[in-house]
C-alpha cells in the first residue's frame, strides 16, 4: 500500500510499504477514508520529536472502515465506519480507569504516527481497537467527523473544560491557529460573555471571528492587557487559554488572568517559560496543562450529530489520499495559503 | 497604649502610641490578649514590603476581647472574646460574596499590620468587624485559638484544599518551617498514605515528624526525586505543596509531581521561577497559588474545639505582651532557637 | 402610599398605607418602578402560607430607585437604580458566608412579602440593603431586569446548576409554566443536545418551544417515558427538572432519569411524594431540592447586559402600578389569558 | 468441585458441580481461597431476587488464585493472587468509561452469584478478568483483603464519597449493621467531628463504637432528631447515611439532615419511601443512591496495605470452605450470634 513515510529531518515520501497486519488480538486494521495533517506532524518533520525514527508512517487522525479485527476485539467488525482517535487506550491501567487515556501506562497514549505507524496511509493498524475507535454516527460526513480525532477534543478538554469556562465569563484565547479556533468553538458551548482572540496575524483573527470570537486583538500593534482590563474593571480575564506553545504566549496568558482565574495551557512547548510567582503567588490562580485524553469524544459525537458544532468550518483544503506531498506543502505554508485543516480522502471511483 | 511600631527597614520599637478609636461604624476596638509574629513580619522589617511605612503598628494575628463596637456592628458586643483573622472582609464585594475574602475589593483583604495598624499592640481597630472576627469557642486556650488567625487556615486552604488531597495520596511538602508544618497537620485530616517532608535542616525535619510526616528527606544530601519515585512506581507525588517561597523549592515541587497531580504553592515569592513547560505541557498538571481567604475558619474552629487539631503544637516560646523586642529576636533566629510560633499574652496580674 | 395588602385567604386590596421608614441602619427605602406577581403570591392568597398574616403587603420582586438609606448602608445612595432581589441576606451568618443566602440565619432569606412587607407598593423597605440589591446595569430596561428578581435565578440555580447540565445532555423539564420556561432558558446556556418540555397544556408547550425546547410532550395524551427512552437508547434523561410542585410531576421526573442522572426539584410542594427506592436505590441517582439563593445574580446581570438571555420574553402583560387588582386577575387566570409574567410599572407622567 | 447452590426460596445445598471453564477469551478461572457471605445472599435465599434461579452458585466476593486465563486476558497469569470484585466491568461501554462499572452495559455489573455462577465455590469463572480483579498487595492477609470485594467500597463510595463528608462534619449513620459500620470506618478518613450511629440494637451500637462512632443513639428508646439537633444548633446533620433499606430508616435519615446537607442512601430497598417534599423542597438537600462501582478499590488497596483501614475488624467468624451451611446459619442469625462478616477459607493441609 501507499503511505507517507518519515525519513529523518525534512525528509518524507509517499512510499510503497507493506499493508499492516494484526499483531495483537485487540488490534484492528482500518482502511483510511479520510485523514488530515496536524501541526505536530510538522514538528516531527523538523526533527523536533526524536522518538519518531526513519521509516515511521506519520499521522494520528483518521476516519476509516474496519478491514479486519483481532480475536479479542469485541465491539467492531469489518465494514464498520469508525473514527480513529489520536489517543490509544489499553483500558485497564490506572490512568485509563480514570479516563486519563493520554497518560496510558499499558502501551497506549499518543502512539500512532509517533511510536508506531500512523494514519497517513491506505491502511492503519489500531491497537486496543475497542477503546481507541468510535462508531461513526449516521449522517455525519467523514470530513467533519475527522475533526474529532484530535483538534476538537484537544481544544475542548485542555482549553475549555480544564479552564472551567462558565456562562458570563470573559475568555481570552492567545493564538488563533487551528487549536485556538477549536478552543473558541468549544468555549461557545458554555455561553461566555466575551471571547477575545489574540494573535499577531490579522488573517487568523478574521478566522477567529468566524469561529465565534467577538473581540480580536492584534498584539503586534495592540496592548492586550489594556483591552482585557478595560472589559473587566481592571481585574483580568476569567479564563485565559494558551494555544501556541512558546514562552511569550504563555506569559501573556498568565498576565491577562484575574484573581481567582484559570490559565489553561494547550500549546506544545519546547522550552521553559518564566512564571511570575512574585506577582502570582497572591492571585489565587490555577494553571493547567495537558495532553488530550479524548474522554469527551462521546459528548462531541452527540454535538456534531446534532449540528451543535460545525466541525467542517476547519476544513480549508481538500485532496485525494495520493496528494499528500502537496497537502503537506500547503499546510506547512499556512501563513500564505490560509490553511486551517487540510483533508485527504480516499478516491472511491 | 504600647505597640510594636515599624520605623523603616530594620527599625522597630515598643512605643507609646494613642489607643485606636472607632473610625467607621463597622469597626470594633479589640483588646489584645494573645498575639504572635508571622514570617511576613520579618519580611516587612527587612523592607521587602514597601506598602508598610514608617509609623505602622505591625501584626495581623490576635485573640482578644471586644472593647468597643461601632454602631453598625451587629454580632459583637464589648466583652466578647474573639479571634481576629489576618484577613478583613467587607462582605459585600464580588470576591467576598464568593468567599474569596483575601481578594476583597471593598477595603479588606490583608490590611492589618500592612495598610492599617495591626495587632502587635494593647488594642487594635478591626474594620468590618462582623466579617473579620470569629467568636472564641468555649474551652479553647487563647494561645491555641491564635493559631487560627493565619497559619492554620493558610496551610489548610492554600496547601491542603487547593492541592485536593485525598485518602491514599502521596503528598510531598517542600519546606518544613511553620507553614509547611501547618500543611502537614492539615493534610492528615484527609488520610493520605504518605506525607513526605523535604527540607535542608534536620531540626525542621524532626519537627515535621512530630506534626505527622512519615517520611523525611534532607535534600541537602538526599535525592528527593529518587525517594518520591521509589514510593510511587516512578510516577511522582499526587500532591506537592511548596511552603518556602523561592524558585528552587517551587521548581522542586513541580518536578516531584505525577501526571495528573497538583502543585499547591503557599510560599510568598519575591522573584520569578522557571516553569518547565517543555516537560510539563503533556503531564496534566494543575498548579495553584493563593493568599489565604479564611473561609475555612469555621471548620477549623470545629476541629480545634473537638480536639482534632493540636494547634498548641506550634507554640515553642511564650512571652508577656511587653517582651516584643525579645520575642522578635528569638523568632528571627529560628534556626538557632528552634522557634516555630512565639506567643505573647497580656499580663493579667 | 398605595400597596397591595393581604387581608386573609382570598382577600386583598389596593390600600392606602403608611410609607415605610428606615428601621435598621442597614435598611434602604426603595421607590418601586417595576414590580411583578409570582405564583407564590397566588398560593399566599389561597391561605397556603400561614406565616403571611392579615395586613401584609405582598411581593418579593422589584426594580426601583433608592429613596433613602440607613447610616450603615455602604454601597447605595439615593437615586441609584437597583434590582431588589427576592432573597435578603444578612451577609454574616454561616449560610450567607457560603453564598446560601436563601437559608440566611441572620434575619434574611425569603422575607419580603412574607415575614415583612413586600414590593407590591409604591415604596418598599429593603433590609440588609447592601447584600439584597444589585445596581442596575446600563442599557437594560426595568422590565427585563425585573425578571432577575426571582424567576431567572430560580430556574438557573435550582434547575440548571443543581441539575449539572452539560453540553450534549438530554434534559427533560416537567412543567412548562414560567418557572419551567426559566429552566429551559437557562439550560440553553450549557448547550444540551435536547430540551424536552412536558406539560398537559398545549399552549404552555408552544411557549416552551419559543423559549428553546426542541421536543414537546403533552403527557395528557403522550407517553413521556417512551419518548425519552426513544431518544436515549432506553436509558433516560441526563437531567430531569421538576417545575410544578405536585407529587405526580416529581414522580414523573424521577422516572425519566437515566442511571447516573440528576433530578432537580424546583417546584414548591404542599404534600409528600413517593420515592420509588425499590427501583432507584441501584440507579446512582442524585436528587436535589432548593430555594433560590440568588448567588447567580451577578452572572445573570452580565448575561442580560450582553443580550445573552432575552428576559423580556417572559412578559406577556403590562400594567400601571395602580392596576394591581386587574393584574392579579389576569395572572391568576393564566390558563385563559396566556399570562407568563405580568409587569406593573410606575406611571411617570 | 463443591459449591453452594441456590435451589429456590429457602433451599440451598453444598453440592457437587462441574468446575467452571473458560467461556470467553477475557475470562479467568480463579481458585477461591477466601470467601464470605453478604446480606444480599440472605435476600436471595428468601426469594427476593427473582433473577436468581434454581441451580445458581451464590456469592460475589472472593480472594483467590488465578487457575487459568483466556487468550484475551492481558494482565493476569496462573498463580496470581487476586481480589475478585463484586462488580464485573466490560471496560468499554459508556458507563465503564466513566468509572460507573456497576451500571455496565456490556455484560458486567453485579452478575456474580446473580446472573452467572458466583464465588461460593472451589472455583469461579470471572468474566472480563482484567477489569474485574485486582492484584493482591503484598503483606495483606486474604481475609482482610476480602473485605474489599464489596463491603468496604460500598460503604466508602455510596456512603462516604456520595455523601461528600468533610473535616468537621457531623455525620449520622442510620443502621449499624456491617454496611453501616463500613460507612463509619470510611467516614473517619475525612475527619468528621462527630459520627453518630443510630440503631435499635445495643449490640450493634457497641460495634459502631469500636468502628469509630463517637455518639450512639438507640432509636427504639431515644429521640434521634433531638440528639442531632442538640449537637448542631438545631440545624441537623451535615451528612446522613441510610444503611438499612426500609422506608423508616430512609425517612429518618432525610429528617435528620440540615439545610444544604446530603442524604446518601446505601440500603437495598424493596418498597417505596415517602419523600417529604412539603418540608424538603426549600431545604437545599441532596439525596443520592447507588450501587457500588468499585472505582475506589485502588485507593482502598493503598489504605489497607498501609494499615490505614483495619478491614479485619469486620470478621467475627472463621470457617473452612466446606462449612458453608453452618456459616450461613450463623450469619443469618446475626442478632444472636453477633456475626458481622463470616469468612470461609480453603483448607491448605
């Protein structure tokens, strides 16, 4: 079969590789019908994730059709349409029993396209298939459903739920790339009074408005703290969500928060940030970090089925499965191309 | 009357000053029967708290007897024995309505011995007296009750409750000075399986054992991370409490935590710490900070009345009210004197 | 001045009575600009609330203008436009410190139009005025703001928040009178997937659709349990809200709930209900009851200012303040007149 | 092998039956080393649980040694010493993913000794063995560990955690049989100020004192409400736990509760109770019910290993495995024999 294979920093190819086979009795083999590229895949390609080695098939998001199941798979059968989640869960370890699947100690967690071959291929082997896939609800397009593989639960769990957004809140989202937009989309479910998007790119701020931000701040030329204080009697935001992953954006999120507020970090960081405890020790602040667990996927499936989240809004570019090289190119130049999520689908003719 | 007056950095005196009078109708004047010195008072004396100016009477902890009340005081009358809390609460602002009295926007918060004259005197004026004092329960010694003015609610709210300690937890307390000991005493109420005290002074670690720590680590010569990992299958502590207030201890607390764990900062910090987001972004960590609110005082009053917390255990030195200069001397040399809390009481001859 | 006075069961009159005066220094006298009638007032008129005695001015909801304040009132001054809440709070007792103002032990709670004279008058004395009124936000009509005196916080706190509604939930509201409609309006803030209104009157079910119910069941002719089960794979509703106050509706709400679900009782009951523990002991059900505390009023003020709740939707009839007898007549025949909330406003000629 | 077999109401026998075999690949066969009898088994024997039919081996609690595992069992191997939990969990259904294993929709829940053959036998087949057993910790006697199969998690989850017990609380436990004692033992982990045991039998009240109740009320001759009110300024208990399962005890628990309090029902009920909504609607009460989920078993394992709960305190009678008829006789006459838990262990000669 064909797959997008990593060959070391800045090297990838659409290669011929063997079709995966069942290795453990809880595995399923899934034919990939729709797949996307994550910002994390770009990090891998730069060589930033040393656990990913030459020969690895990338990708951790897919919607597909079950092709084959191991003898220990209870709830899936060939022909079932499923969402393949970015998080694989053994289902039995301490953390899986708490719904903290991202921290699975039994061989799961984020492994697809990282420690084992991933979804950017014609077929993918999914371990612990009962706990790592979800039946596709009727009436939802593959492309829309695909947004539940990673980006929507990440924004919802690590941004919105960790942040504890409540009706009437003022929410600041630092970074209006795809993950920030996901947090904005999720935040609206809890009826905050204001969602403030902060970014240095006007195009991303335009997108933020489309996703539901009612206030935008270009912090290359505007003073985010002043705007937030003017809205909040000088107190600060109830919830600030970091959605970039560099020290400056975390530090800005921390600065924007009111006494008693929450800073929810979503960004993937490569270096330490400065925590201004000399001002924050007294402020009753809560800071959270996290890798998505996908415990919210059942809820998000209900919301997407019911038309309450418009997941398709993320999708800016459509490709056939064999156009992976071009799709990567467009996605990696998001600043120019305006790409949010690019989707590649199996040609069915 | 006599009072301990701040006269600029490193200057204090036991001066004759005017007895305070009612300034607002919600004020009470309280005769001080027992009073103590806080580590924060030592910071003030070093000049670290610029809001405290020459002429200020220090102190924010007292047990006393109501001498006079303003016309707007509803629940106190002269002769009542009361606990004077370190936190003053207007009772009506946004934060007071949430029980977040430490952040009071209506003129309260930490003001005694800071923005207004404090308790290290024969009499003290207590604003918003209905919301800032508590009736002394029968059968509790003044000295013991005094420990509820600041140190016990601080350890309990900002360490134990913010940390979310649960039965069976492994709790690491970084710093075994008075505030760390308070957190240890409070932690035991929730039946953790292990309380690990970490400090560089063996004398403080001895005290920690007396207060309920079952494991002690002298991190001037032992590897705290290795000990914690050996107890927790390599995962880390469920809750880590920072009780010092310098970058190194915060960073150690953050390093000791397991995925999904809580870091509760109690320490008063003067400079920023480094937050290792490059390892913590993925760990599902919650970090909290806070100034005590004293919302837990009613609970602690029940526990002390019922003999469930042995508050007297903090008190190492006893003085008469006029011995303030000596008491400060002994308290400021805690390393030599072994002082935890020093208590000064009115001579009743 | 004029006031609506209760004269024993089924007796009321628009009487000349003395204008109220300041009795305690924390009182305010408020000129009533807009006032409404509550279902509870009808219960009082039937003689169901024996604490209300002959001569009592009824009413516990108003928007008005401060006329005079006692010397102990800190945050109000004559001329301020305020919301007068149905709940009066001493601010200092155990329950007020927890935000449980409805249970105030210091002389507050529901007292207006119950234990002391109420708001259906040209002027009303409001005890503990700092804690029992809220400044009117700019740009909100008196009539709309009036809905925050009782009905909106009751539905939101006792129905929506006690029920713990979450995005994606199936919520059943038993009873589509004003309080059920308030619960429906509040529920939408948390993005449930379905809000099912259940009533025996088609006109009320029509109103429920206007307020946001997407499914309506007339349980005089439809099987509510069957409909709820068909929507929920036979499990039942996530949250069921009782909004009537008779045994049959409570028992229906309890029957509709899924394992692990919440039954939130809002209704004012006059007799016991049957709790089917023989089936419910095993179902992991949570049942809550409550009198409104109005702790959510600050949140609701933000939402109404921001246009996120359309409070005016409740108001079906408008009268001058002197038309109380007619307003009561129309409100008491809601089945015929379609009255939800009737509002009486001061003539400003 | 030998097993205790139900043969219809009031009929049981220690029969020769076939040794169980693996039926599904996730099954394990466990040799029973220690087993006990539950009050529920007595209900079954009276014919109160129609789902249990002639020929069923009873029992849902055991400690044993793995004899054989199916090919899909990942975490167990022959020779492992395990706790067999009363709750079986498929691990993949909606409720198992929430840790609500008692409500498992995938074929688990309470099935042992109920819908399939149970543990009162020389061997037992345990479905979904990875999720339904726990490795025995080192240094804990089989008999003590056995108390974690049902009685301890039931009292802890459904009584203590559902009730939300906090330090300083006044807790009333209605019923001082084994399950009430379990709730008392669990309650102490949260440091309530008073645990009040209420029962009609003085011998059970004596046991309650041994388990940690500091106040006992024999409500055949004392007025429980008066005692509770005298301890609580007339307000009522913070938490009331029902541990019997008849209407009168539930109604007493509900009567004892303070405004804002919690009633946690543990009892297995056979008929409806009366819910006095005419007084409770206004009281801000929370009532919970539930079947144990055993999500707390990992916590309880830590506590028992660490010596923080003295599980052996329940065990009043010891038998060999073949003495089941006598053990049932003694357990069923607990009033005379003083039996709390009777344990039967495999003879190892």
